[in-house]
C-alpha cells in the first residue's frame, strides 16, 4: 500500500516498525476549508487512535494541524 509519508518507530523490544500514512498525491494545506473538512471527518473515526500518538490517523491530523474539528495554520517562529 503506497502512502505519502512514513515514520519509523522503535518499539519497547528494540525493533523498528514503519507506519505509513497520508494519501499519495494529495496536497496538505492547513487552515483552509479543505483542511477543516478533513479534520471534521477524521475526528469521527472509530477506534482507539486517540491514545496512540503513532497511529496513522493521529500522524495525519498532526500534518493537517487539526485542533478538534478545525484545521490551524502553523505559526512561524
């Protein structure tokens, strides 16, 4: 399964696993109506993804800048 992003995670046993997430070819623009729509949809996904910081849904929501059901543009420091 081809995805746009991947993150390599070390487990407690010392092994590494790869988490792939994000739609290939999709553009991510936080703070837009498209971003708000994604955040609202992904907030209602069932399962225990909120407790796992390395779940594909959590990683995608982080890229989109989701806060609740709204997408926030990141501020430059």
